[in-house]
C-alpha cells in the first residue's frame, strides 16, 4: 500500500463552468450556491510507482471539505494519457472509462472525506499504457452540473491538506511480465 499526494501547483487545476480553467488558491468540486451559479470540476495529477502488470486491489481519494448543503454526485475518471502533463492543459480533456461516481452528503467544514473505491479507474489507466516509473495519473473529479451546494476543497495549493490517493496492489507473479513490458521498462530507465 502507498499513499500519493498532489505535490505542486502544476499538479491541479479547476474548471469554473462560468469562466473556464483557473489556478485559484483552492480547487473545488460542486456548486458554490444554488444553481445557476458556477459549478466546478477539478483535475489532479499524481506520480505513481506501480509495477506493470499489477492488480489494483483498492484505491481511494481523500479530500478536505469546506462544508455545504445538499448532495454532490460527481464522476471520477482518469485522463486518457500515459503521463498526464502539468496543468493547465488543453481542453477538452480526453477521459478514459470506467468512471466511479462519488455521492457525498452533509459535508462538515474542515473534515476529510474519502471517495468510494476507484480501483477500476486506476486499473484502467495502468492497463491502458506501458508506463515508466513515476508517470502521472491524471484524475478528473467533475462537479459540473452537480445538483447540491456542497463544496469539496481538493487542494489548498500550498501543500497543506493536499488531496491524497491511497492504493494497494498485488504485483505480477514472477515471470508474468511480457518481454514487451520488460523491454519498455528498461528503455524508459536509460
């Protein structure tokens, strides 16, 4: 098991439905008030070190909440890229399937909340590309169109209470890595 954190300002960005991409002090998910005020999506990128061919057993996101009322229902998907580039990135963002929906209600300000298991999202990204150690998983936490007034602060930008992804995995059995994976892993390290 390992916990990975959003580590730098270039590792997250927020989409405001009214004004586009921003690099504000906080990144949010959900509405700032009753619709039709803006709703928000957040992109995160996190450097992972998981061996090719591993099986993701569990994966969860943990975010700090600013509080709110109602329920936020947001899909979480991986960015369709071998290693997600630093933000801001070009839009529209290409996303992978599957997605996992996070339904969260009654957020308390200053509390940390954990997403449902997103292992299918991480596994899809891991299996979708031949990765080098330290490639960035990009995650889209999309609150655009959310119906509640909840807000999740998913980053403070300054390293205090950053979002975290905790992942457990089972490495591949000895000898089960294909020669292509082995060759590409070695090439990536030269």
